[in-house]
C-alpha cells in the first residue's frame, strides 16, 4: 500500500472531512465528491479496530502523548 493511500485510509477511518468543493487539484481520496477511502483490496497485515484508531488519532492531533 502506498503511504498516501494509507494516510487517506486512516483519515477515512477516523471520520476526517474531505476537501471542500472550492479546493482544486484534489484526488478522489480527498475531494468532496470522491469515493476512494484508501482501503486496500486485500490486507496482508491485521489492522487495529476502529476505536483504537480513533483513540490514536485523538492522541496525535491533541499532542497528548
């Protein structure tokens, strides 16, 4: 999985908003009308559950480490 796709997937899992319609140059992974969520077709590695991912994202974004 590409790093960009992984980041898009993590943002999708924690419910991040996509770019607004007035932002140009966005891909399907970040544009408001996009549908790409970065999820790989197959997952060779076990991924953490959604709640753990959300807790980690809150920790990172708030700097509460």
